C-alpha cells in the first residue's frame, strides 16, 4: 500500500496500481475536461493512447495517469478545469457550440482590432496543463547507446516468439516492451495464462529485455529511438539510441472508439480498458453494463465481466446504437427500437494495427477491406513485421467505415480537440476534401493522441462524403516521434562543455573576469587590488603593453601542423597569398577566401622546414579551417598530412617595449632584432620548455607568440610573470587587446568583416596574389579587385561619445554603413574605431556621421593606423 | 454570421484549359499572393495556379509561421516591412481571419559579438522606421517571465532585439484565405497537377507540360520552394541555389505561458506558443543538402536541448510531431525575384531560404506588378537574378540565418 495526493486529498494505492486505477478505485469517474467544450471525460483506453486521463503529476503537466505507476507521496492535480473536474465553469461552452462550428475562428473577428481584443481570451481558454515556473526543480534524464543484431519492438506473444526465434539462432537480441511485464494483450485477455515462451525467453542469455520502454522512431541507418521510463532510481527517463541490423516490429494493435451520440461520456470504456481495470488492477468497473459489439470478442467479454459479478444488461450491435444517455456520466444507451439504463458501456472498438513505426520507416499503408484497417506493405529491407500489426488475427468488430456514420454535434471523432463528425462533414463540404487539408482545417488527428483514436473514423467520413474509397482517401503522413517523447528525455543530461586553457587557474588567481568565446573561456580583463571597474583595469593593462610589457593567453587560437612534400602547394591553393616560397624560419600573415572571394578566416603560417608548416587560425574557425584544408586536399593525391595541435599547445603573446628584456632572461636564444627579426620564427627552450616562437605583433609592439606543450603552459605563464616582474609586466585580457589592435587598425575576421567581405573591401589587397597560378577565390577576386562598393575604414570621433559596436553610419538620415568596433583610445583622447562606409566616403579625412545613442555625431575617416603607422615599433 | 453558419465552398475544381495569360507554378503563399494581386490590382484573371500536391502542401504548410521585419540590410528591411503591413490588414481584406498575432519577437544575444550584430539591426530598423530596439535582462525578464535568466546558464542572455510588431500567424489560414479570394475572382487553382516540362521556343517560355496535359501561357512564374532550381532548369535557367532541409517540431498544448516569439542564433533554436497552446520549436537548417522532409533524431535532440536551456521547466512536455521543409538557399540569404535573364516570359519568385512565408504578400504584390506591367518595382530590384553575375549581393545572412 502506498499513498499519494489528488488535489490535496490522500488516495490509497495498491501494488501495481497506476495513478488512474487508484483514483478509479477510490471512486473518481471524471478524469479530465475536454479541450474545447470542457465536457467531462473519464477513463477510456487505459493504455496511454487516448487523452482522457491527462493530469499534472509532481508539477509536470499532461501526464497520462493510466500508465503512470502510483508512488508514495506523489502530488497529482487535475488540469484544464475550474474550480474542479466536477464543476467546471467553462463547460458552459458546450451550450454555445452552434456559435463555434468548425473553423469558426477563421470566419469571425476578421477586423484586426476585434481580433486583438479577442485573441488573449482565446489563448486563455485554450491549452491543457500548466507548465511549472522557470525555477522549478529539474529532473534527471539520461542517454544511452546500444547495439543489437535484432531489435524486437513489442513484448506481446508475437514479439516474444520473434525474439526467442532470433535468439535461438544465436543472434544478440534486444526486446523493447512498454509494459512492466512482457505478455502484451494476453496479460488482460487471458490473465493467469502467461505463455511458456516468456520463461524460455528469460533463460536466453543473448536476449536483453527493456521493460517499460517504447520505440518512438525508426530512423535512417537502423537507428531506433527508444524511451525507457524509470531506468534506475537516479534517472527519470532514459533515451536509448539503439542501432540494430534487423528490426522486428511487433507493436500489435490498439482499439479505437465507435461513433455514436455522446460517445465520450464517462462510464464508456473500450473493451481493452475494461479488461485492464478488471485483470491488471482487480477493479470491477461497474454494476449494470451494456456491451456494444458483436461476435466472439463481445461474447468473451460478456462472460469475463459476468465472472466479475457485473450484470450484462444487453449486448448490442454497433449498427444498432444511437447514443449514450447521461450528462456527466453514463446513465443508459439508446438504440434502434429501445433504450436501456446502465452505469457502464463497454465498447468492442475496432482493433487497428499499430503500424505508425513501419510507416515512418517507409512502409506503404494499404487499405484492407477484409480487416477494416490500413495494413503495412512494402517494408524496408531490414524491417519485418509480425503478429497483429500485420493484420493477422484481427477481425473487424464492425465493418469499417461504419455503415452509416452519422453527422452529429455530439459524435466525437477527435477526443483531443473535440472535433465531431459534424465538424468533419462541414469541413469537407467547404472544400477541405483532401485528408491532409481536412486534418489541418479541423485539427483532427493533431492532438496528444497523435491520431490514434481518430484517424480511421476521419478517413471513413472523408471517404464517404467525397465518394472515394478508403484507399483513395489514404492516411496522413506518419511522423516521429510516435508515441510522443518528453523534451527532457530528448535533451538528456545537461552537459554543456566548457573549454579552459591550460592557464585557466592562473587567470582565476589573477582576478580574471571571463568572456565566452565559442566553447572557450577567456579573460576579458583582470581585476586589480585598486579597482574592479572594467574601464580602469583595461586602461592599466593597455598602458603596461604600450609602455612596459604585457602578456596574454592566446592558447585558444587554432593550431595546425601541415607536413609533407606538397604542403606548400596545398597552402598556395587554399590561401590567397603565396607560401611555397616562404623560407624556413619565416612567418607570413594569411587569409582564406571562399570561391566567391569572401574572407573566411585569417592567421599566420610559419615555415619550420621546406615540408613543414605551422598554422594558426582564429579561435572560432579552427574546425572549419581544418575541414576546409582536408576538403581541398581530398582527391589530389598530394603528400600532405594535417594535424590539429590546438589542444596540445598552450600559447602566450608577450608584447611591449620591454618584452625582449623579459624574454632574454628566460632563453639562451639570441632575441636581438638582428638575429630574430620581425616575422621570423624559431624553435628554442624558454624557461627550459621547448617552444616555437613567432615574432609577430597584433597589438603593435615588439612581441613574440610563444607556443609550448599544453602541460607546460602554466609553467611558461608563471615564468614570464616572474621574469617580467622587474619590468612591471601585466597580464592583459581580450578587451585591452581589442583596443590595442584597434589603434593599429588590425582587422578581426568575423568581427570587422561579415559574410560578404572581400579582402579588397577590408583594405587588405596586399594579401591577395592574383599572379599566383590558381587558388580558391581567384576568379571572383580578379573581377572584384577594382570595384568595392563599401570599404572598411578607420575613424576618429570629432565629438564626445563612444559608439557602441554595431552603431549605424548615417547619411541623410538613412543607414549608410556600420561601426564594427569602437573604443575610447587613451592615446587619442577620443573614441576611434573601424567602420563600413560607402566607397565614396572612404577617402582620408572624409566626414561621416556615426550614431551614438541615437544622435548622429561627426567623425573623420582615416586609413592610417593611429599608432605607429610605419610599424617601426614592431621591428625594433 | 451567415458565413459562419453556411457551408460556403472555399474553392472549386476545374478542368485544365488550353491556355492562360499567366501560369503560376506552386500554389503556396507566394504563388497564391501573386495570383491574388494580379487579379485584384491588375485585372489579370485568366490565371492558373499549379501545384504538385494538395493546397499548401509545400513550405507554406511547413514553416513556423513567424512574421517580422527586423532585418539587417537597407534592401531587406523595407521589403519585409511592406509584407508585415500587408499581413496586418490581410484578415480584413480577405474577410478571413488569418489569426495574425503581433505578440512581439525577441532575438537573444549571448555574446558580445551577438549584441553588436543585433545593434546593427536595431539601428538600421530604427532609421528605416521599423519598431525594433535592444533591450537588456531586466526588461527581458519583465516581457518573458517564463524564460530562465538565472544563474548557471552556459550562455547567459546579455541582450535581445525586441521587435513589437513581429509575431506569428496561422500559415494554413493565409493559404486558404488567398485561395478563396483567388477562386472568387475566377482564378483557377489546380492541385495535384505536377509540372514535368516547360517549353521554350525562340528564347521565350511558351507552355507548361503537366501531368494533366499541356497548357499555353502568356507568362510563366516559378513560385516554388524546395524545388525552385529543378523547375527553373526546365526552362533552361540555372539558379544559384542549394536546397537544405529545415526541421521543426511541435509539443502538446499547454496553458499560455509564453506570448512572445523567442529566437536564439547562438542556441540555434526558436520557440513560440500558438493560440492553441502548442509550443512550436524550430532549428537551423540541416548542415547537408537534401530533399528529405523527414525529421532526424539528432536535430530533435538539439532542439530539445536548447529549448530547455531557455525554458528548463518544460522538461516533462512531450513532442508530438517533427517534420522538415526544404529550403532553397541563395549565397547571400536573399531571394531571387525577377524575370529570367535569358528566357523571356519566364519569371521567378524563388530562393526564399528560411524566410519565405513572412515575405509572401509583398513578394506576391510586387511580382504581380512586375508581370502585369513588365517593369520591375524598385523595392524588389536588389533581388534581381542578375546580381550573381554582377557580384551585387545583398548580405542578409546575419539576420536571416536561424532567426526565422
């Protein structure tokens, strides 16, 4: 025995109970209110298919109570009814149904102002459950990845037999079953007669049973999406990605309601629902029962219900039924030639093959008049179907489509959205004759049951009204996931990787304030003992670099090694400038363009030896550049090997007028300007760590980019800090770097350029060597060379104010360009920046208007770097 | 009210005639809107709309129905703004409620560069008269109280571009409304009529061969999506288009908790809640080219992951359906509208990538004007097919990619 709470009231549950069965046992008959008319709805299928028992369980809305095991302490609440399920004020809506025929909302409120008033009210009454607030406690979900030679979907008699057969042949089998125990419909049609094959199956070591699991998608490549509930106490649900060489679909059949007036009243159960209550939960569902059905299935049911002490008042053929009587629950049944009182109607509804998975996987659904159902045909090669899903063993309880489907306003076809047979007939007469448009117009089949309950009657009505056959009318497209899946299970555990550089904890100790750059964390700036204000800290870092020495962690740069006889040839082909003539020991700036001449990335290429290059890329583009090189290498037969060294190397940029002094104290290498000039590279020990040193200068000072093995990154960092102490060295972050490079007008690809920028427009014609034999983008760049429409230029504000990045450049009140980067330059005493302007405004000294807080302020174009335009300091 | 209770037919079916003044291939929102404005504003009513499937079976029924005009370029902004204005009045004009909910549209930025990108749009929008501005977490929290802006987010929300006139629409209703209006003007809609060839004689498109016979045409318009390049190829007109699937999914209905459209390019996801209560979630385009309209599991997982980053409380909400549409991507993320350069009588309104639905009315209006008058309206000039030859691309990528 356990106890849970429904709307605050304690409910006793017995072992094996679901939330729904315990509530039914406790006397509850109304479980939900319907979507549109707020009609009372009670248990119907007890198999998780219909929408009639959706409740809020522990804060989660729209939970099917009939397949949710009752657990101690659960908090269950009703939804979509106010104040209670018994007394729902919105149920008044059913009295106004004549004002709400199918598609009424398209035909009314066509004036925009009327619609704006009405829409919020319509929203309010629509919807089912309430989602929890954003700070509600999360739940654990997990992902698993399994493989099998044979996956069997469905643990009924056919699935068990198929699994056993495959296992006996030696195959490794996974059997997926959505019930707590295998056995399928036998568990409630022939209780107590567990087939011997279940025990045999359990003895097979090469069969794994996934219980309480269902397959919701058969995807390409033999991938099955499987959802397992409560895999272990630490996880709420587990999504299994199952790859199987062969798939056996044994999903069986499900039962759907019949169409008659008030066919949705509480107290009307499908035969499977009544049997589940009786045999799985030992609940006697009523006292006076009418069975709607014919043939052996109805007779068997009558005998089983009688055995439980239920009085079977009458057994009526579906053709004879006119309607159920009652307002909030069943009180009787009207049929041709009479009526009868009862408190329970059990409907032997048509059994339909559960072929959605097969249809998803590409099978055709063919109408079979003999079965009264669409049966799967033309299965994909790796998929087979067995048992009732193929139609075998199914006899239609009634001829389908029903001999006479009555158009009625209380004949509910779609329980999820309250679509009646009248609605469908009306929609068809308005011109929605195709089953797909009928679906979209009436919303039948689009609700939580995913069309299980309503698709066949909808097709039947459509066929009859349009004079077509069922086969001609056809089905709507089956789409995954079916059954539905929670977002939590799909998302899995909340893993969002963070990349940290080898010096991460050094930065933290120095007071770094972090910046997200892709998956990386980089120091934006460092707080100091004096201040944590960004502007002051950045200025301090800036001054250190300009006046003394600074160091920045550039480990996030992409780093690639390109080796082989044809390495230079590949680089010549992919980059716009030439590398085959780069002498060992030299570095060159590099740009990649696509075939339209658009700049994709930049970096440096160092020649280590004639057949050995060391490349850096921007932080965000490493994966792209690596793939791009591999792509253009593919099929050439060239001798080139590309190795990604990014994670294996740490890097520091040391820069400033005294950087040389700092470095000299740590290495035996001659770092004089003569021995190690600008744009040279060397390999040497720095602080006893083997390093590649590039003499380059993004920030405009004498500097070195020092690459060392990642595991030595921290040692290098500490050694540089220590050696730099005497010179007043400071660690600087990305923000100071942005300002420093801006004074040099150095472009950051992807920040200052966009998806249409060519090197000409970015004022970087010098990186394009059109005289080269061929390279990616040459044709486009040859055409573009003389004629840029826009130009990236430097500018200095002539009025007070610092434009935000992205501010507009305006001309006559219209947008004419944009600021890509702008900062206050301590050196200039004003804001400086880079901006896109029309070619006509790109001349030196041209006046432009830049919007600052909405006001167009004067700025002047300058194409010369603000700082050290000749680059003398770089070469010192 | 009589309309409400009477079952008036929306449209009629017709035998295919031997010839029409204009034959429009594709009866989605673009084709229908073009036909509607041809009939209404230019009196051209001998028009046939051909579609290989049922009405609205293509991208018009597969998009996530987001309407907005907060684009990036001075070419794109006025065009989409014209479209939003036509949508605002469409229900009244057609006498058919297309359920346009101007609930407001938020594009989130999670990085510095993201904020700068949104600022470019805000600035250009404001200068061109579109209501759009940058807002920051405090205001975002007030506008969208159900979104998680608390601690522990991997990519915290730094700012958003708020576009109050943006919103969502009932896409099928737009298709049906235009179709009904076309039918009433005598324009013929022919579903299940697939085009198999286009006959070009002496450099001019003369007729269209369909699965129901050949029809002569005074002018032929390719208004297809997903297969635009194959249709144009029938007339011998090559297009700079590659086709990628775009996936989306929808959940079970919930009580209203989100009345804004939320878009995040960093998280590759966009989310809104329909009037019925369902959550509609879309992804970015698949990274590979394909004509498949079937959903894949990895993309569904990605959509769920990112939705839960923004709305972690929705973990127990169930996805009902997942589908894909095919998007015709141009190199500059802007459409191709205009007369073919080398084949006369052949017009195109194609290459709508992931942003075609919101453009339907304006594209239709100006395409109709172009066909009826023989002159290209200024507002669609930047989208001319010749721009790929003259290298005058539009550059809408930053605002169009992901941000549907």
